[in-house]
C-alpha cells in the first residue's frame, strides 16, 4: 500500500509528463503497484485528488 505522499507524487509526476515506468522506478515500486494507483477515469482522478490533496 502506498502512502498519501507517494500517491501525490505519482499524480504530480504524471502531470509533469514522466512515463509510467520511470515513475515506478523513481519511487522504487513495481509497475503493477503503480498501475493499481493510476486513475482510470477523469472522475476517479478528481475523487483521488479530493481525498488525498
């Protein structure tokens, strides 16, 4: 399970245009764990931002 700060970092790095693989590498997590925390829809992204930001 990722911490709130790590989820925030994922969203920031995605906005900055980093690739999924490079983000996972920088955070030291597997790509599967990373994919689990990816927003799959815009509504989900807004919900995650509301909960974690």
